[in-house]
C-alpha cells in the first residue's frame, strides 16, 4: 500500500501549546506554518479558546484533528469542534469504531481519515507517522510529527513500549510523553484494586520510572525538551516525576540539565514552545 498524501500544510515553523493533560481532559495545539492542528480534544471548545486566549492566541480556523484513542478524556470535545470547523479527523479505524455512541452519531462520518500504523501521512512539507501504543483501548495511537528536519513525538497513554520499536521514536527534538503515576502513591490510594491493576498493567499507563527509562533510551543529540504528560492528580506529583527522572538519568550518566524537562498541567496551558 502506498503512502497517504493529503496536501494541507504549508510549513515554515512549528509552535506547540499543551493546553490540558491528565485524566480530566487532554489537548495540545500545534501551529505548523499557517495551519492549525489539535492533538486530542478531551476538553471543550470553550476551554480550548480560553486557554489559547491566555497565550494571546485565538482559534479561528482548524485544519486537522489527530485522535490518539477513544477514551472520553481525549474525545469529549470532538462533537462541538467538528461541527464548528468541519476539519479532517485522523485516527485509527479501531478508535473510530469504538467511539462513544454519543460522539460517533453526532460527528459527520465523512470527516474521518483512517491512519495505518507505521505508514506516514504526508502533507505539504510535513508528515505524521502513526505508531501503535499499548493501552486498554481499540488500536490506540501515538504520533511522530516531522517537519523540515525537526520532530515531535506525542505519546500520552501507554502501559509500555517495546524495545524493538525504539527506532521509530529516537532522537526527536521534543517528546510529549506520559509519566502518569508513582506506584507507591497509586497502591496507597483509595482507588479500587481493579483500577490499580488496570493502571499498572502493560495496557495501562507509564509510571514515572517506566517513562524515564523509556526516554533515556530514545533521546539523542537533537533532543531539547521533554514534556511529562498525563500526570495523575491523585497518584503523582510534579516533584515525584522530576525527581525520578533526575535519579534515573544520573545513574545512566546523563545530565538532567542538558534537557528542558517540564510537567504538563491539567487546568492551565503551558507557555508556547517554538520548534
């Protein structure tokens, strides 16, 4: 099968704005040249507009949406977004088939574009490489965006990532990667045991330590920033996540200060990142 070609993007630069990250909703806004892209829409259009306004930006046009999987914290705002902007929606066929009925029945089916794992979707000067992640969803997906020799890896929900596929993700300029929980905090929490097992499972969420070991094996000379995403409000803290990264990087002879590592927020947007 040949490469899918969609001539949408005219690319001069990439700006990255993580608007929300966590179990209450996820969304990241990309400006690529003069084009406007959302990664996941797990918060409302009103919240997206409000958080962009804080960054002195306004969403007046949307050219594409990429969906990682069908869970509500990644698709809750899709109906309103799709009705307003009528933009293409990129996701796996499994994600589409497993969307909540309240969403699937209210979004125009002709808007969906189905990706295939490891088959890059090419735009004008820009590509998105979908790759399989490991989560309790149907065909969950991460994306590597490549533009003019620069790249962003976006992987929010996965229980692990296999070593034999590291080459797909190595040496990106920026990683937005899950660092969901601290196992001790999770096990001591009041959550039901079945939920704890789900989170700890290989199709659950990356712990701080799992995330740090994964990134240690992926980063390269081009890597400038790491954004830790989907931190649990109950079973993690920014200090736990950053301290774990510091400990593991130091053990491997890496200097944490060589990389800008920050934690994404649930309720506020991060500052604009230029790539």
